[in-house]
C-alpha cells in the first residue's frame, strides 16, 4: 500500500499548475497503476497535495493528446470527459464513508459523500449542495466552459482548493487535519480512450474496473 505525505504550508498556496511556492516541495503522486491494461499508451498523470489551516489543495498535471471537456453541469457525467479524480476516507475504519471528487479540464466537477457499497442508481450517495460547491475554488489551464480536442493537444493541469469548512459540512465530521493525521485515499485518471488507459495512484486489485474501492485506497499522512 502506498503512502503520500501531504505538505503543510505556512505561506499562500497558489492555484496554479506551476511548481512554485509550496508546490515546489510537494511530494509527487504518480498515477501510473494501469490496473486493467491490455495495450496502447500509458499517459503520465501526476498529483500533488498541500494543506494549510483552512483548506486541502490538490494539483494535477495531465499528459493528454485528446483533451475533451463537454460537461458543464455540477455533478454531471464528468467521467465522460477527460477527467481526474480524488477519493478519500477521512475517518479510516471498517465501513467508513468516503469523498468522491471528479473534475474535467474546464473545471466542472462532481463531488459526493459516499456510503460503502453504494449503487449506480445513486443509493448511498449525498452530493455537495450548490451553495457549498460555490466555495470550491478551481483553476485550470483551459479557458472557456467547454473544450474540443486539437492536433496540438499535449497536456492540461487543474488545481483545486477544498475548504475544510465545506468538507465538514458535507461529511458531518470535524475535518481540520493536524500533523500526523492519516486519511485513506486514491488519485485516479479516467475519461481516456480505453480501459487500458484508466489509472490510479494506489493499485486496485479488482478484475473489473472499480475505482470505488475504499479497500484499495493508499494512505495520506499530514505533515
């Protein structure tokens, strides 16, 4: 099982795709576990995480030769676009619930608090309200509400700020991590050409694609 140390920042954490400020010292989570690989390219995706007193921050750098971003509705089918994901269990334990965050290159996202064993019909899933979603800050390399692929496509980036107040309101937990706290989590890459290109940071040992696998999350350790 992999472990990732979330750097604590004492300075402002910029919403940028560049390696600057606290991001320069952030550990890299390489999303390179192609759990259902058969053939074709293995595009590189990197995730980074930092936190401060107020929020958790994620930064993704995505190699992508076919950048697609069509979904514009909050909690829409983000996985049908080029997509990065973050799943986390802030209260690790038997049958613990987990956060599900998915975002496309133009910054549209889906976010929910998931029950273990949720169904595709939505049973066991509570979506973030529109009011709370307005407090999630996202910056991306892509301008506009939608994005069509071009022959020049090579990569895109996305950085997001999750206020702990929002995470607490969604989960019903008092989330304000301090040094030594540990969550279970995984970073994902989806919305790609085929199942072979679907990838995760921590390996997922399921025969069929199943990112919703809390038992296969790695560890986030807060610095």
